[in-house]
């Protein structure tokens, strides 16, 4: 195990969420520093912590960068060296099972659900995001279930930023004859996905009812291009990549196609929705889970071109 250090600051929920937003705007943030925000305790929802993990002892510059994320009244913070432990796995051990939509998700420490009509997924602690316990993943599982109930038909879908593969597994369970692609920028996730697919009886490969894993940055893979257009896209990543990818998402969706987005704070939702609106995507439904937004959007079935008077800017251009 490599050396690991952590910086922790306690602050209000708003202060920590604003710090997370500020972090995404820092262009020169060190790539080896990972940050996350979370509640201190379930019975104290307004008390949050901001944590940063480093593979080395933090320098003075690291500490200054961390504190500058807080625009007003920077809190005191603690710097500590952590024992040589697999913290991702340890943090997920003993997590309570969750029920989201028609899905029951649990680690191997718990037995499967015996409830009729519920699809059980066992997702062990791993190096990839997406055990279902984060509000965004659970929200996506619930929204996918709602989409199916409201008549959405997905014959061809892609899960962008798949992590553990859980959301792609859920989509294939809801639409078992669909063509599925699961992509992630991190090659490690594909090994984790393959292990989880075997554990849950999900078929990998080509053709209807199978899931094809690929390593890709966004939609940048030949297979993703070849499989387009899609009935359904799923992207549980981060707000600013979602904003940047909105035109690409719209371009590879069929008219009337569906887009499920998550990974954005509710404070970031207006920016994401504005980018999607400019790309011709309209909100069908939304859900808020613990300050995180889950958005179901649809591509316009037809594109209307509105005439303008000479010298008059179209409506989308006047928004800037």
C-alpha cells in the first residue's frame, strides 16, 4: 500500500457544497489530490465535512489550495497520515443494502432480497465508483425504473462513466433485449465491471441482451460512434463534463431519445440544464436526493427553426 494523507475541514452544508463547486473551477488543481464532501451524521444534515486525500504529505501549497476553496470564513482543518489500508474497500464494508426503484443493491456481507419482483445486485467494495449507496447512483436506479414504468423503450443504450457497471446492469435488466455499451475513462473500471458482471449474471459481448465495455473519454471511442444513434444515454459523472458533453449527447440520440444525468449538485443544476437546453434537450423529470440532482431529459422529436428579423439574434444567442 502506498502512503496516504488526508486533510479534513468541518463546515456547513452550503459551505462544503460551494467548495466542491469552486474545486471544479480550479484549472490547475493537482491531479493526485482527490476531494469529497459528506454529512457528518444522518441526524445532523447541516453539518458537513470536506476531505482531501493525497498520496504524499501535503505541502504548504496544497494546504493553501484546499483552504481557498472556501470563499468566506475558511474553517480550521486537520492534516493526518492514514494507516496503510485499502480505504475504498474499508469505507464500503458493512454498508447497509439499499432499495432503489425495482433494485436491491448490497455488498457480499448481506444476503440477497427475497422480495418478489425485485432485481438483486451484489456489488462488492472496489476501486470503482457506484455501489448504489451514493445518492446519485440510487437516484439513477429509481429514475430508470420510473422511465420504464412510463413507457420508455430502449433498444440501444450507453452508460458513460460506468464505474462499477451497476447502472448499465440495471438498464439491461429493464430492457433485456437492448444493445448496451458501458464506457469509462479509467481502464481499471472495466476489470471491476467484468467481475461484477460475472457475479450478477450479466452477459458481456455484442448483440442484443449483452453489454460491451470500452475505455473512452466521453463519447470518444469508435464503437460508441458506430453504435449511435441511441434511445437512451446514462451519464453519472460530474457537472462540468456534463455541460461540455451536452452537444455530443444530443448529437448521438435519436429524435425523442432519453438522457439520464447525475453527479451534479442542485446548485449546479441550472448550468447543466442551460447547456442541455441549448443542445435541444428538454427536461422530462427531475429528482433531488440529499442535495444532488438527477435529471431525465429528452431530445426534441423535431427541430424547429425560428425565423428572425434581419439583424436580430436568435433566442439561444440572446441568453449569453
